[in-house]
C-alpha cells in the first residue's frame, strides 16, 4: 500500500513540460489554490520539494495539500486566462483575491448619438461610446458637478418615439438638462456643450471653475445662500481634483503603477492610476500570497486586477516585474483591444512613480498590522476557535446558516447565507420559497429547505458541500434538519443557535453549550445567524409587498398579470401608484390612456 507521499511523488514525476494550470486540494476535496506555470513540472516541484524560499503561508498551505491536478494549455496566455476563471469560480482560500471584485466607476458618453447622454458605469466594454475615468472618490458628487455646468441628457428616452404631449422632466426645470427631447436646444448648440464637457473630462477645468464662481457670486447677491454654498462645495471638489496632479510629471501621460510589499506575514499591492498627468486613484490591496516569489505574486495580482478593470493605458509600470511578462502583455492587450506594455523602470520620473507606490504600500503595512490581526481573529481565528470549543471534526471552512420567515404561515420563505473562512460571501447567498408546508410550521419548513439544499450539492448555483450547517433556532429546528442530512448520506456537522440566551446545540446530545460571551467564536455565530435573519426578512417583506400589490391591482379592469408586473417594477409600492397621474401611468407605467384612467379612477373615486 503506497503512502500519500509516494503517490504524490509519482504524480510529480509524471508532470508534463508544458504550460498550464495546477490545482491544489485538501483531504476533503476543497480547492486550496490555483496557479499557472510556464512549465508545470518545474513549478509544482518547487512547492513540494524546495524548502529554502517557502514563506510561513506557503508552508501552512502545503501542510493541508492532499492532492493536486493540472490542466495543460496551448500557451502561457491561455494559462493566465484559465487561472483567472478558476479563481473566480472556486474562490480558493490561498489565492490572491481582490475584495468585492472592486471595479472603479467610469463616465460613459454616447458620442455617436444625435444628443449624447452621460452616465456612470462600472463595466467598460468595446463599443461605440467613450469612457472617462476611473473616478476617484464619490462618483455621484462628481457627476452632479458636471450636470451643474453641462446640461447633458441623463435619461434613456428614445426621442423618436415620444408621445406628442410629452413634457420635459424635472432636470430641465432645474437647469440640469437642455431638453433636446422637446426641441429646447439644437444639435449644433448641444454639440458645443458636449465638446466643452469632453475638454473638461480630459483635464481642462478652466471653464468649469469660471462657471462655478459665477454661480456662487450670483446666488450670493440674490441672497440664495444654499445655492451659493453648493457652488462653493463644487469649487472645493474641483480644487481637490487639481491638487492630485503629480508634481514631477511635465507631460500629460496615462499610467497604471503597481508595487508589491511584504513583511513576512502580510502582503499588500498598491495600485496608482494616473490620467492626464493626475493621480485619479491610489488603492492598497491586502492579499493572501502563497507565491514562491514576488514576480509570481505580481503576475497573479495583475491578472485578477485587469479581469475586473480593463487596461485603459498603453503602459503599466511595476516596481516588481511580473513573471511570464510576454504572456501577461498579450493577455492585457487582448482584453483592452490595443497594445499594452509592462515595464519596471530603474530611473527617472517613472521610477519616482513606482517609488510612490512602494511608499504607500510600506505605510499601509505599518499602520494596518493591528487591524490585520483583528481581522484574522474575527474571521479565520474565530472559525478555528469555534472548531476547538465545539469539538468539530474539521475546520468549518464553509459555513451555511438557514432561517425561516413568515407571518402566520403566509408567504413562507427561507434564507441561506454562506461564510467562508469566517467571512460573508454575499454572491453565494440563496433564498427559497417554501413549497410543501401548510401553515406556520417552521420545523417542517426547515426540513424542506435543508432537503432542497442537499439535493443541490455540486450544482454550480449552490456550490460545494458545507463543512458546518448552522440553524437559527433550538433543538426542534436542529432535529428536523439533522434527519434530512442523515437521509442524504452526507457527513455534515450541524449546530443551532437559540436567540434568547445564545445557546448552542449540537447533534451529540440535548444539552446546550454556552460559549464565552466575549469569544470570537460566539460573535461569528451571532453574525452569521443575524445575517441569515436579515436576508430572510428582506426577501419576505419584498414578496409580501408584491403579493399585496398584486391582490389590489387584480380588482382594476384591464390590469392583468403582465401589467401588474410592469407597474410593480416601475412604481415599487401601491402608494406610488395611488399618487401617480394619468400621464405618469402612461409614460412610466407603459399603459394606454383608457387603462391608465381605470387605475387612476380606482384610487381616486
């Protein structure tokens, strides 16, 4: 009988000399890490055999590795793309992951329209529109400043299909739209406004500053002090934007600048965006790093970063040159639709920029060490403590919590929230409508939900097997859930948390366990229980409101199921429909005049 080490040695010897992706698994089949390699055999051997360059995090991960698999790709670029997709799909605990998949907002201008409109977006696509950004700070405040000066269209109305009696919206009356929808401005004059806007977004802020000063002085003379204060605040915002100019830059240039810094325990990457010679953003990204060197870590970070934010620049400056640079450049260039070059400057202005990123990274590490310790103890540390105090069989890497919500058995719903390594993963949350239970029976409802969840193990929509299921309730709810788990054949531990005394019940006996009041473990259980309750009650309220609205609308002649859904989607509440005029019901609700009058008369008879 071969030992685990012998089996792994055989697999390592059989690795190909080809580019590809390798995947590390723990004993329970969970994916721990996904990596890419120019030569699979060389890279994977380094993880298993080399000891000199291994950090504490690498050693910790490797102590949990039970198996590995690999996928051969045609090229390094394909390996980059596949690695990125697998990380996003499985969210491995030891991979570099950008928190919340942050995507900076951009301004999108529909330049090919007769009357171009402006909007905020977080998705940059290859299309016939023009993008400006990314935007640092409050993007809505920035857009409000623009609309105060440039009365650009912000709605999605099709001007060719408007009714004859169409009236301009409130923005026109506030001076924030020039109302081309009703012919209040010509194409030529509108085009002049768009040109001034583009000049401003490209860095020429003289016109905007002059306009804001005029607004401020005029409002002050007319004793409209609130308007004067608003104009002053806009001027302050403009000044803050001007102050972000990089002093050493004598040219109007666009760069993305990165530097990586590690102190042996924590790792951070600082990303600085420079547009038209100005710093538009400076972000610090704390990352989990089990790379064998900084070049590998930088390559993985850039792959993740640019999968969320398309490269808007032609040159990326890195204080640490990433590995596989040719493949990475090809990957970025393909996504951006233009040639993107990566360099590691050694002197001059560009070197000053990477040094700026390094100084920010060093400052972040120094100031956030204590915060990192607190974060660890409230997440991974809390889960470890929970395992010890409750004597769980294994570390609760994936915790799922369930709650039931209803009023006297009406509109019964349930929630499933997921915490991984002690932190909420909102993308994995799921909700259920109770289908088989009559009346207000929380026990049977819990049984139904657990049964339906277990039937979905392995399904892409629900993910992998949980390590621990937490039930909001006492022994009754726990017992019904336990029966479903036993019938399913899965070996999953269950506990429940009762609200009154925060008692914890396990399936081992009927006695409750009182965790220390100030323990991280109890706080973690309370957090996941409260999150499940919040998610369930929010779904219940939305469903209950929708059903009440549907019941009321069914009484009106001409309002069928499709029009009910349309009205609900547009107006949200029955009060909004009650207060709507016939014209608003026609314009916003999409009803013909006769049906709109039926609705109006029903509520105003």
